[in-house]
């Protein structure tokens, strides 16, 4: 009887050990998990949830602090435009130049051909501290200035997107200062006959 008990016990152990064996007689396949391989779990394939967009501070400056040399060729002039704010452009700040204007109007008109062809015009220019390059604005004189007006200001508005509000505040400290001034000549008056 004791021999029968030992045989039944051995058979039970063998059957329990083979419980994962597929019915087709193949080798059992162990389940692989990150816990038993030491590798990280695979990344989920579901799309990540969107985070709320962080709004960066912005500022508009009606008359940016600009300056630069002016090349004159008779009635045509070309101004190099640089940022001359009291503070340099802070890292992480983008300054987009707006449309230039002249104050007072009516003496000059914009004429980009006054600048040589390889000089970058100021249209759609964006400045950042790490890739700052000047741009150029050309004009030509079309009329005499009124008496007492001996220079015409170039005014360019800008929109700045800053990394911090303090950066925007530092840009605003120099607003309204243009050092680019076109000087008109006296045009001959047409002779009437």
C-alpha cells in the first residue's frame, strides 16, 4: 500500500509540473514580464494628453529704438536698421518688425532700390539675440520739406514675444527713440512757362 501511495504522489507531482504544456504536445511558453527580464515596460501607444499652452508675455512698441548709418546718393538714401534699446535683446525674446513709416510724411517715399540688392530689407524681419542681423530701408526724396524741417524720422513699430514679463519691460524702457533721420535736399522748382 505504501508503494501505491508513493506512485500516486509522484504522478500528482508530474501532472502538476506539466499543467502549462499545450495540448498539442509542444513546449510550454513562459510568460515574459518586465519584472522577470529587468527591462523597462514598453511605452504606451495611446496619444499623449495635450497640455494647456503656456502664453508668453508680449509687448507692442509703436516706435522702436533703432539706429544705424545712412548712405546717401543724391535724392536716394539707404538706412541700416539696428536695435538700439537701452538693454540688448534678452535671450528667448523674438522681435518682429512692423511696417516702417516716415515722420513727417510727404518728403520721402520708400524705395528699396536705394539699397544695393544684397542688403536685406526690413519687411518680415524677426530679431533674436542669438541671430541678430541688421536690415535696410531705402527711400527717395519726392518733395521739398516744409520750412524748418531739416530731417525726417524713420519709425518702425515692433511686436516682441518675451520669455518673461521682466524681459518685455526692459524692451519698453527704450521705446520711442529713433536715431535714423533722413536729411532732405532742396529740390529745384520746375520752371513755369
